[in-house]
């Protein structure tokens, strides 16, 4: 029997009542992520928003000080506009993330 090991994967999908560009910024801009996840110190956040780019941030339990590290690789970026075009000031892509191994 030939068994190959692979990293565990999961997908979370959610519909948000927010404009796409706001959700984009919440996941790709340090100040916006820190405001959305207030347990995430600004200095722990890094993004390289491009295909193959990495992201990292650390959430901290304010009561215990325990840290929860999050990070991964942006596997692909997909246009979120139905016609594939973008308008000025609107980010044209959304990230597809994969955990760091």
C-alpha cells in the first residue's frame, strides 16, 4: 500500500455584509487587520500580497499572554469583480491562502 502524507487542510467560507474593498483591506493592511482583530499587535503583522507571497500575524490572549501564530502563503489571487476589470481605488484581487508548512 502506498500512502502519502499531506498537510491537513480546511476551508472557511463566509458571506460578509461589507464592501469587497473593505474586506480586502481588513486582510491585507496592517492597521485594518489590527483594528478588526484587536488582540493582534501591529508589530506582529506582515503581508506580501502577491501570488507566492507570505503573510503572518500573532493574536495574543490579553488575559493569559498566550500567543496564537497565524501565517501562510497566498497561493493565488483571483479577481473578485464579475467582469474581471477593476475601477480606480478598488483592489482587483482577493487572496487564496495556504498555511505555512
